[in-house]
C-alpha cells in the first residue's frame, strides 16, 4: 500500500481588514486558499498515479494464454482479468524472450551474465535493458587484456593459415584447423575479423591467445565477442582448474589455465562441420561488457611489442669484400629478445650472405658481398617474434 501524501489542512481563511494596509504586501484569504487548493490537487494527482503504478506492478510475473486472451498473475497469486493484446502468442513470447534475455542494441546478454552485472549500451535510454539503470557518468573502459582482438594486424601477410601450433594473425595461435581473412561464397567475411572453417583433418578447430601469466582468482572478468553478426558476453571468475566457458551451437569460447605453460589462454573451439565469422573478442577486468573499440594504431603498437615484420633494402658500392653493416632501431621496444624467421630472401646482386643480430631494441644486419663493385639487396624480409606460446 502506498503511503498517503500529506495535505494542507488548515480551514479556509477569511479576510481581516486592516486600515491603510499596503496592497502590495497584503495576502488575502483567497490567496491562501488558492495555495492550499493547488497543492492538494497536485498531491491527489500524484497519489492517483502512485496507486496506478502499484496496481500495474501487481500484474508483473507469470502469464498464461487461454481462448486468445492473456492472463497475468498478480502479486497475491490470483490471475487477473483476460486482456486482448492484439498480438499472436508467438509474437508475445518473442517479446518475453527478448526481455528476459536482455537483448539490446549491440549487446545480447543471457543468463550466463550474473545478477548485478552492468552492460554498457550506447544509444537512447529506451535501449537500456529492463532491470538496468543509466549511469550519469559512463565508466571508462578497463584495460583490454587481449591484443589484436579484432584480427586487423597480420604482419606475416598470409591470407590463410592451417595446421597445428601455427602462429597466424598477430598474437594468435592456430592450435589446429584453418582460418582465413578472405571471404568465401557461402561464408562472407565481416569488414574486420576472420573466418574459421572446419577442417576435416581435425575433430575441432581451435584458435588460442595466451596471456602473459594468470588472472586474479579474486576478481571477475568479462568476455565479449561477435560471431556471425551477433554480440555475446559472459562474466566469470577464473579458477586454477577447469574451464569457464560459453557454449553455442557452432562453437564454444572458453578460458583456462594451460597447465604445461602455466599461462591463461582464451580459446575459440569450432565444432566439427561448422564455420563462423569471428569479428572480435574482448576481455575486460570486471563485470562490464564495454562496446568494442576498433583501433588499428593501438593494435599495431601492441603487436609490435611481441611481433614485427622487418624488410631490408640496401644497395651501393664496395671497394673489396668489406662487409656492409646496417642498424634498424625499433620505435617500440619489444617485450623480450625475439627469435626470427626469414620469410623472403629477396632479390640480390653481388651478395654472398646476410647475417642478423637482434635484441629487444634494434636489429643489426651485415651484408657480405661476393666481389668489389655494385651490390643490391631488395625485399629481404623476416618476422621477429616473442609471442607467448
């Protein structure tokens, strides 16, 4: 029952005449009565509105459909009067599913997101899911814990990767299977992202990224991702054993501590015979599924801390067999001393050999010529990598 709103209860006033009173400052009885009546009329209107809201809330809860009418269960457990909503049962239940799964513009949150979680929604207030509230101050996104999480950076330059334990798009490992950034006729690739296609050689295709260490077991984390144009997210608390996962009909996404490496991995596991468009995967600390931010510059900087493509082009004249040395300084220091793989020996003239020295800050190359005179080395490419594996 709603509390009664207080009213002004003094009796109506009568004028008391005062000789020579200044009319500008005189408050007459009609003025006092007008104040009282206006206030009380407003209070009654508010009271009526509260009663209507309270009565409406009595209808929240279970529902049933009989003879084309919808019946809602009231707070006391009894069924209310039948209502003709002028919609089909299928349409109504579709709305119910939409509300109960908290689908919004850009974020679809199912029952895997614990009660009390927060979903960040960009758009009008009407887009805020039922049961959530608008924040006057939008929280700043927490640090993105994955790198190249929308697969924009591909310094190795291949359009497709297949096999087992393959480094592919920067920061990602193809544990087994096949991935590509080229569209198929039956599976068009999104604007950014990759296509995972089932490879009959394997029971499941798996794409992993290893974090540098382990997550905090006392904190919550949120994975947010887009597959086949649909947003998903779930919140979890990491454990030293087992999986924290979300399972779909074509794939599952999970996180686990890889025991042999003692490093946390985020994994996409594609089921047999399936294919998906994987546009991005975000991992944040906390319970908020922030909107995905596409930022190639930041992605490239983060990737060049762990992987870097280097191309050497050098030409000139030498008087004898004196080696020619060159230094390439890195604008971004790599996390540790990388290993390297030569991906192209390039085209060369009068070049006997090329040797490489590298640390986390620079690469030094030495070109030894075959004879005195002009030499050229074009398109000599290598990949430096200290990606966690």
